[in-house]
């Protein structure tokens, strides 16, 4: 009489036990195939990029890059700060990955552990150091039972953990079977997370690096793409750069870390451009329904940070705000006054940013450039003369350093000299992003040196960063007069009574 209910309960319990014991399938976090610095120096498809890695400053900058890249990789894997000893231990392995052709995969398991597979095209003589250091480095990222092995085969050195993962065997098979075209510089894939997922391929051809790829952000609604409303009365020729963005939702602003300033408001379009006359003639405008509340929020943030009377914890600077005229300025660095200006009539309009006052001109933007914005599904269009835009970005970020109380990244440093020499004659770089569906985008770029000016500047500043400004030495009390030597037991005179000579 009770057999059926008991059997049913046993079946339910067994199913629950089996489902609980079922291992969650690992997910691919990152995959790459990179030709390495050796491959970049030998390729002939983009000679301007090749010159970067043949410059006399390149070896010294590579020495700076290794510890920074090693720390960044370890902290990405672990999600925590990497100890200096661990960074030192991993540097020789990262040096091999940066210098030579390499491939790799990182898989994340449901229990938080990771599977790490690496292959690098080096001689077997390097195997002992990999065999000594790799297992210890990846041990914190794997499960307690996982091991690691290092082996050399057909010109490749393989380092995998865990050694019994079926994905490790698949990885080895793919590396050995794939033939890399000489023009293929990089293949990269990253799963979406806090930042969008990225797939990218870079090929050197016809004197430039041609990129193609996709961006993905699950949960991001399809962007509304209104007609372009570029401020033709503000943008004029000759231009150094022009960036146009539309469909900027609060979710997008959150990804960029700007949502706090815009108070959750919808931003229709954004434009940034630079004029040729001066490095500080860099401008930007954002189309908003309510510029006044944004200016008010930015003013509150600046007032919290800056002061002219040396208040503790504040930077030296004067915040100037006129709510009626919708103008906000900051005087904190010599020569320029960064300024935000909104619409005085409190109607929807452009919120503008400038380093120096804008000038009006009768030279319109070339029609050919504006026609590029009419492409279907276009979300981002970025054009620049890279050699000139580099100067703009470097100078403007030096002003930022001064405003934050820092010593700017040195103009005569290795990184700036390296970039100045190699970017001196680089011409147009064009980047485009198109929406292909909710949370999915395709992107492309054609660049003589692979990256845009601002990306090279950020890399240069990472290698040659701004430094904290030295505090002034405290003012010391004057020494006592020579005719009044003080004994060790003498007490200091009272501050209320003058010291007189005997």
C-alpha cells in the first residue's frame, strides 16, 4: 500500500542528488592567438606599425611593459591584487608570450576555479623555467585536485592546467593544426562581463592594420538611433579629428562610468572634435533634454574636490559657476580654463565642453566626412589624422595631470619620444561601430599603426605615468642666535614673551 509513494520519494531524492552533483560546464573566458613582437617586426603589410617595434626606445619600454603586463594578467585571473613576488616569478613567462607567437585559452568553472592553457613558439631550452614556474603560478586559480604539465612539440611549448582536462587536448590539437597566415597579427575573444564581450581580428595589409570584430552585451536593449543632429555652427574645417556617437542610453553611460554625472538622463548624441590651430582646441558636445541639472551635479562634484584656500583634502583650483547663464569653469592649471556650457533657455540642447573659447569659422566640414554618418545602423564614427591628434591628446591629458596635482607624464620621457618619432607622419585612422541587434554590434577599423591616437597616448602614459607632486617641505623655526646657545636642560621660551639678548 505504501510502495508507490515510497518509490516516488526515492526517485525524487535520487534525481535531486544527481542534479546537485552534475558539474556545470566550464565557460570560455578568453582566447587569443598573437604573432608576438618578433612577428610584428618582421611583417611587411603595415610598415608604420613595424617601425614602432624597431625604434631605439622599444627595448627599454619593453622592460617597463613586462612587469605591468604581468601584474595586469595575474590580477585579471585572480580578481585580487597580485603580490610582488608572484609578479617577479611570472615575468619571464609573460616576456616569452609578448615576444614570440603565442596562443592561449582561459576557461572558468562553476566552482570559481579556472583552466589555463598556453602555447608559445619557443625552443625547448626554455622548457625548464616554464616547468619550474608555471605549475606554481596557476595553482591558486585551479581546483585542489588539478595538476599542470609542460611539454614541447613541433616547435611549440605547451603549458596547461589541469593536465587531465579534455579541453587541454582540444587546445593542443587546434594550435598544431591551424596554419597562421603571415598577415594575421591577432585573434582575440573575450566573454561578456562587466564590460562587453569582444571578438577581434587584426590583419596587416596594404600599408595598414585592418580590424574586424563584434561587441556583445547581454541584456542591453536595442538602441534607439535618432537622426544625426551634428552642430554644424560649431564644427568647422580644418579638423584633426571628429567622433560622433548616437544611441547613448543610461546603460551605456553606466558602462563608461559617466552615469553619476548625467543623473540617469537620456543622452541622444555626443560629438568630440579637434581643430588644427592649437592642441588645446579640443571640443565636445552632448545632446540633452536638461543641461541645467547636469551642470548642477558637476558643479557639486568639482566644489567637493577643489578649493582656493588650501582646505585639507582638496585640490588647488577655482570653480566658477553661473546657474542663470549655464556656464561652469575650472581654473586649476596654467593657460587653459576647462568649461562646460549649457542652453540658457532651459530647453533641450547641447551641453558643450571646451579647453579654450570656441571660434566660429565660415569653413564648413567637408561633405564627404559628414556623409559617412548616413550609414545604416551606425552607432559610432571616429576619424582622425593620427599624427596630429596624438599631440592634442597628450597635451590635454597633461593639463588633466596638473589639475589633479600631479607631475605630468614627461614630454622628454622614453614613451613620448617613442610615440612622437613613430607617429610623426601617420595619417588617417577610421573606426566604425554598427548595431546589428539588441546588445550586439559589429565594428571595424583601418589604421596605419593599428591603434588610434588616444589609445597610443594611454599606452604611453601607462609606460611613463604621471607622478605625485612632491609636497613642499614644512617651514622650520629659525635657529637661535649664536650668542644664545641652549643647554640640553633649557626649556624653550614662552611664546608670549619676546626673547631678548643679555
